């Protein structure tokens, strides 16, 4: 098997006959060369491939089809004929696999390169899209003794042959296909040997994988040559020299690489050079790679070697986003980033650059520009040195947010750690011994505990190592625990200007708190390039959106779920529809209704229901109503960080869920009186939760519909006033009835008129019983600090006892006229005294009681001046003792009640950051 490298299972002496040699092509004008195996040398190289010429092992292959560029790897050989120019005349371009994915795209790449007016151009290319993965899969299949590796290799061959036939023609096509055949033949032999051995060394694997870049570089160089422009292609294994640095990383040897680049350029001083990304060699000429995503790194290294004016990384996005656009739809393209910011973003997993790409260009102050090959008009993002910020703009100082998922938090805690030198060293020594990667570290200043984040897949080994390391300390009680918290994520805010801008941390944590996100750990270096928080993975996307919205969006977005699209709920939906565009344009409030549920059907949407046709959608596209699924839809929605459920029903069972919804971080708004007038302990539990969290519970419309009753009462109490008495006409229905019960009109006629006009409930007894007024009284009493149950409020019902047992509303209305004489008598007695009848509720805060009854008031009293269905409430306080503070206005009707709920929604938006 001459010419074949075998990763042999044989003993070292027998397996040592391996040597990789260079063979120069006789077609010198093409600058080509090839590499082949030499198994004739009985010299152990540890199973590694070597690139280069050594001890007479050079075997020449006289073939015009070998297309690798000629270059002596040994820098001691060959005179330097042409000086390598350096500086701004060079521009470096890097095109990734997506850009090189098809022959049409490769031609587009060629057009972009030819359109660059720079004097000299160096183009770094990746393998065609998916090819690197396919090559790794080849090695995996071969060493797993999976026969399908041959089919997979054939697929790779077919892919490149088809691309070349589409892109090239004539002699160029013939040369490329000849080289492709030769390479695939060599690969087939190598993979066969790996298959037999059942093992591949890292250098063998790297050599196989690197062919994707070799083929794409050759195709692009021929595509550029077709236009008549002089172009050479470079196998960067002949130029880039790297040294392993541990942890699957390599460091460039800049001095040696520069010497080799000079040697290479002396032979092929073309104005356009197409170079392979990703691949390199060691100082011993063993093929290697710059590891995953290393093509960016290649571009930066080569850009540094030639002191380029700029390195442009061409991708399929318009630039660097302020957050992952797959998670944050409102993410924006950043025009500039500093080197440090890009570095931080890369570390925290943002899809910006290879994490080490910034190092080579930063030392020479070479800008990197990220651009979209498929949208050339977009200017992209420039990564460069950036001046310090002078304006202290909070929004500008945070450039981006990034997240890392699938982490675990390890907490080492104990009083015996405080003041003991070497504890941290021992902890992280144990972590290093198991090869775990520490993402973040946080330590309390008391030294009582240290916590750090590691990938979740590594935490079991870390925990076991720490328990072994600190077995004695745990047994003696010097350490209390080694705790593992799984299911964590990191959210990092990145920005160079955070260091000089007060309030950044406050803004970040305020945004997280208002989104009901609990932070488990915090880390921030003194440089303040980033603020890192650890939180539950299930909260990560919501936290990312909340933080991004706070810093990057002027719009406060609120996801709304409507429960009960009846009279009030339907009116509210129409009001939202009519006002949505105005709110977004004038107040920067974006209200998205993502769910509507009635008693039988519900309509759900992840991003927002079209309110111009909500009735039709609810009729045609609804699914069976399920309150639990409806709430789950709201809770699990990660598109919007802020969510509110609006209960427009009068249902007690729905009101019983408010506490659980608030605990889930969902705000609640309602005109439903049942929760606040129900059992006292449930009300107190709700209010305690509301005060203890950033989750809001608004219920202005429970008393007085759209009138500011609750907010007025709170304003008085919060400013230190003392409530003495609250008295009012709280029922719009009963206000209408008694405002119109005058002259010769009968009571039953007025009630019938009110029912016909829609002021009463379907059964007027629900209004005449006074229970609704009593609920409003108990709500105001509790808001005033009185701990009363609904049963503590005496209520004078207006329903005659004889009619309370009527089986239907119709029967009640038929029998009501028989009591008109009694009502006429009460009216006559009041009129004789110059008074009117009014049905009122009273909160007596001094005596800590309340009541609901029919009272008589003088005609000049404010309560006697009402008309229609108006409500009126008088607050008698320490400040307003001589003349009560009066709130008056319409207190019934769907429009005003829905308007009151709408006001609460806007109040919530304001508390979440919208401008007031």
C-alpha cells in the first residue's frame, strides 16, 4: 500500500512506516503541487501526518493535473524573489460556507471580490455549505467501520463535480476535475485504512476534513480567473503555523507564518489570492485545523500578517444583532462594536465571530466588518477601536445581550471557608482536573460561599470531584454543602461604555424584576464590559426580551389575554382595536391581544390577534375553551416579557385564580368584584402578593365603572390623609331608577323602563337586592383599612319579600306593580319634607362598619342633583371634613366600564416603563 497513510493498530515499530511528502508538479506555470503518503520510511512519527520535504522522501509526480500551489515549506530553501508588500493596499475578505454553498453563490463571491477597488485582495474561503460536517462524518463512519462511508464520499465528490461543471468550463474545469478525482482517490484509500484500523489520529482527521476548503478555494480562484484577473490560490497549511495551546485551541506562530507567507508570495505575487480557511499546520508540518468556525480566525491571522486595511467577514445576515433575532424579533443591527464588546459577545455565545478572531486584528488596529453577501446594500457592522463615551446615554452604553443555556450552578458554602487561603484554588483545581469549563464565578465578600456556572453535561463530574476533594471538610462541618442547581442559563449585558455610566445595573435589574424574573447569581468585573446574571433556563428568553426591550426599544409591549368577550369584554376589544395605532405612535405602547376566551370557545395567537376581525376569527378559528390551557398559553409565551389577563366576567370561580396567575408573573386587571369582596383572607393574600412583587393587580372598574374612585381613595391614603366616611350612590341602575321615580310615575314602570334600556341585569332583582352595592362598599372599606367580611354589611333590599321567591324575572315584573302604592307613599313622604329618595352605600371608617340602605336627602344635597345613571361618591376625610371631596359621573354602561379597564391597562403599561 505505497502512498497510503494507515492509522495502524499494529505495534509502534511496525506502524511507524508513515511519511507525508510533497510532490511538485511538472506544470510549474500553474504553481501546482500535490501531497501523498510515503510508508517506506521506518521512522516513528507517532502516527502523525507531516507536510513538507524531509530526508530525501520527496517523490515527484509529473502530472499537469495537480493543482496545489508550489511552495517550499522549509524557510531555509529558495531565494526570496519578490518582496511581500504590507499595509492598506490589502483588503481581506472571508466567505463562509453559506456564501460558498452553490456554484451561483461562488460566482457572486467572485463578483464581489472583483468589485473591490483595493490594490490587493486576499480572500479566505470555507468549504461549501455542510461539507465540513460531511467530512467529519466520513471519518466517524470509517473509524466506526460503517461501510456507508464510501457512499458518503461519493456524495461529496458528486456535489463538488456538479458545482464545478456549473461554474467552470474548458481547461480550468478539466484541471479541477482531475485534481478532484485524485484527491478523492487518495481519500478513499486513507478512509479504507482508517476503516481497517478502526481509529483515526487527530492529524489524519484534520487532513481529511480540510479538503472541503481546498476544493472551494480552487473553484473560486478559477471563477475569478475567468474574468481575466490574475489570481492564485493558497493552501494555508503551507503558510499558517500554529501551536496547540490546550483545551482544543491553537495559537498562531506569527513569526514563522510571516516567513512562510513571504516565501509563498515570492513565487506567486498575484494581486488576488484565494486562501483556504480553517486549515493550518504545526511547526513540524503536521496538518491541523483552527478548530470549529476557524475560517474567521484564518482571515484575522492573515489580515494581521499583511497589515490589511480591513477584514470583511461575509455572512448571510446584515451585521451583528443586539440580541439573537430568533429569540428577540425586535433585535437591531449594530453599526459599530468595539473589539472588547465583540470579544465579550463571542464568549457568551453570540453568533458574531470565532471567539479568538479579534486577537490578531486588535493588536494591529485592523477593523473587521460583518456584511451580508445577500444584501450588499446593507453597510453591516464594523468592529474596531472605539472612543470613550462622553454623553452618558444609558441606552447607548449597552450594545447587546447574549445568553448561554444548559448550564448548572455549583454552590460551595461553609463558614470554614471565610479567611482560609487556598480554598478557591482548591475548588477550581478540582474543576480543572475533570476538564470542566467554568463559565462564570461569583463570590460573596464574606467568603462564606463561592458559586460558579459550568455546562450541565459536566456538572456531575465536577460535583463528584468536589465531594472527593472536600470530603474531610464536609465531614468536619467546615463546609456545609456542595450544591448543584441544574436548569440554569446565563444572560449577559455587554457594552464598553457601561464602566462610565451610572444606572446601567439598576436599569437591567429593574427590567428583570418587572418581568418577574428571579436572579440566582450575579457577576461583574471591574472593567464593566459585561454584567452577567444566572437565572432559570425557563425564564431565559423572557428575561432576554425584557432586558432588550428596556434598553433598545422605546415601545412598551404588553401581551393581553381577554376573559369574557361579552358586553364589557367585547366593548374593550373594540376600544383596543380603535386606539392601538394611536397608542403605538404617540405613546410607544404596543398592545397585543394574544388570547380571547369565552365560556365555550377560545382564540389563541402567539404574536397577536387581528382585532379588526376578532369576532369572525372567534367564530371560525376558535377551539374549545379551556381556562388552564388559556393561562398556559399566556404563561408560556416567550415572545413578550410582559403579560396581563383581563377578566371581564362576574364569575367567582375565575376570580379565585387571580393569586395563581400573579404568582406566575402574569398581571391581572378586572372589573370583576368577586375577588375583592369575597373572603377577607383571600383578599389580604392577593394584596400581600401584589405588594411583595413586581406583578400588578388593578381593579379600578370594580367600583364606579370608569370613575376614578379606587385611585382617588389610594391617593388620599398614600398622601397621609385619614378617611372618616365614604358615602355614595354606587349603582348606576338604582341611580337611574330613583332619578326617574318622580311625579306620578310608578315604581314598576321605572324599573321596566330601566330593564328595557339595558341598565338592569336580566333579572332586576340582582340590582334591587343591593348586593352589588354591598360589594362595592366592602371593597372601599377594605381599601380604607377595615377588615370586614361581606356578611358584616347590613343591606336593605328593595325586593319585596313576597317577590323574592318568584321563579323568573318575568313573574317578578308581573307582580311588582302590586307594590307601587307602597313606593308612592315613601316618595310622597319624602317630597313633603323637601327630600328625595336615594339608594346609598356608606363606609363609616370611624366606627369601622358599613351599610347599604335607602335614604332621604334634601333637594339641595349633591346626591339629589344627579341625572340619568350617574354615580356620586363623597369622601369625608381629615382634610375634606367641612366639604367632602366628591367624584361624580356615569357609573354604568359597557363603554364607561370598558374605558375604566382600558385605563388600568395603560396604567400597567406606564408602570412597566411606558412614558406617562
